[in-house]
C-alpha cells in the first residue's frame, strides 16, 4: 500500500506566497478563532480536574464518583464530533463553530448551578457533546486558511490552546478560587464554572471577523458522494481512531488525575495550581517546538521522538516528595506529551479526505477520546487501592510504548494540499509526488 505526499514547499492549488492584506487577516482570524475556541473549551474541562475534592464533599460522593463525570464528558465527545462535523461539511465551518461555543458556554454555567450529583453528571455529559464538536470544526477552519509550509507550526499553536486553557484554569484556581470560597464557603467551585460562560463572547468574533475557507467551497459535495467517501476511507479512519486512542491515553493519563496525585502526597492547593501552570507552560512550548520541527523532519518522526523522551521522564514526573524532581518532571512531561500532540491537527487533517475534513478527523479524534475515556477512572481506582504514583507511573509508561508503535507503523502525508489543483495559476508549481510505503491508510485523495 502506498501513500502520496508532496515534496515541494508549495502545495498544488494553494494561494500564492504573496498574500493580500485581506487574505492575511482572514488567515489570522481563522487561526485565532480555532485557538480561542479550544482554549476556552479546555478551561472548563480543567476547572473540574482542580476542584474534584470540593465537588465530592459538596455532593457527598467519593473521588472516583466525581472522576466518572470526567469519563462521561470524554465518552460523549464523539457524538459532538458527528453533529458539528457533518454540519461543518454541509453548511460551512463558521455557523457550526458559533453554535458550538455558545452551547458549551451555557452548559458550563449550568454546571455551576447543579443542585445534586445526578444533574451535574448529566450536564457534564452534555458538555462532552460541545467539547467534542469544537476541535474538528475549529481545526479544519484554521488549517484550511493556513499555509502548508507552516502547517506544523500552526498545528502546534492551535493544539496548545488546550494547554493554555489548563494554565488559565490553574491561574483562576490560584487567584480567584480562595476568594470564591470566602464568598460562598464550600461552594466556591460553582463560581469557577461560571467562568466557562466566556466562550459566548467568541461567537461574536467568529460572526463578524471569520470567513469561510476556499477549500470548503471547492470540496463541498452532495450527500451521495459524501456517504461514498466515508465508506471508501474506512481503513484510514480506523487507523486514525487507534492513533487518537493512544494519544488520548497519553494526554488524559498524564493530566486529569495529576492534581489528585499531588494532593495524595501532601501538596497544598496553591502549590498544585503553581505546578499546573508550569506544566501548561511546558506544554505550550513543546507543542510549538515539535509542531515546527514536524515541518522540517516529518510528522511521525517528531511525534515518536517526543514519545521516547516522555517515557524517559516518567520517573521524575512521579517523584512524589522531591519538589525539584517533580518540577522538572512536570515541565518536561507536558513538553513532550503536548509536543507530540502539537503535530496532531496537521497530521490527521492531512490524512483526511478533503470533502470530509469537518467530520473525518474530528470524529476519529473523539472516538479515540471515548476509547481512552476510562483512564481517569482507572487511575482513581488503582490510586485509591495502591498509590497514585505507582498506578499512574505504570499506566503512563505502557501508554508511551504503545503510542510509539502505533505512530511508527502509520501513514503520513506532510504538506499535502487542501485545495484543488489549478494548473493555469502562474504562482503554483505542480510537484511530482513522492511515494512512501506505509502500513496503513489509502493513497487515494478525493
């Protein structure tokens, strides 16, 4: 089986390197919309990971019971990817993205008003639908506007909106949460979720400043061809689901229950917030570094190097009572985990059929999330039975090794065009294809 990938710096059918001011503005606004959408989505998700203990006390539940609300959020993300992904392929990227950010903003505010555990669980389930829909739509919009030559760097920037969301959540936990608890003792966590209403403002920016990409207009097709394309590329789809399962085991396995691990070894809430900020900074830097490196060395090589380095860092990451080792381990762990993740938006969008780009990568991504959704609960159960350092360290090491194997054996299509070829365009050079033997996926681009 073969896969064709372009070797030229200019992909066929892409705009001229000399962009008009209007084109540059559209590109910047599209990337900013995708970045901020993912940032604010992650803000709400990470707020929950920081207030698990207080929510458990408020509802009279155990830590694993609250961890289940993280799991149901992750499990519902594929449904959001289906709903908003198909809307994005049929109606354009802008309208579904606006509806999506308003939806998850409203659910976030309602989470802070939940009167009991069951209502809170239901709201977190609904939040998963919104969270699952944002990534695929925002990523396709941003990357379709971006230059193929800088796609890896833009990919890293886009993906690390998630890391910035974790940093903002930690800062809010550090600076606002004590005040919230003073105002409403035992219920300060509720006000934290009110911060999740901020994404509603993003819809105004999307409505007024963001335009549809030319790639969507060019590849819009009828329902019959759309369904045929889905069936035609099922092997590639299954590979991306497997890849995203491994990637989500990596990210959620090293992030979601880590504040609980630190609590279990005696760290105060303020120190946990500081460590989370440090981890987020490492993640942002790692995503940009490895995203840029993937533009030079290739997507798989950048990802596998990050995975090997992450495996080496595990002993520092679970160092427990050694503050310096933990600080080094936390920074480097997220530098490498999110370094690998920074390549993902470009990598799986390049592997996706053009007319399915709103749905295909987002749905595969979120199915991977669903398959990996059990990791917070498993870590919580094993952590309460043994210790969080032992449980999380062992599981994460296995995940890194598995992710390395899956990534190494998969396909790559670095730099492939998202636009239809235009042979009569004097600014576009049509390159010969480089054929690379791979172990998964189809070579057909339709």
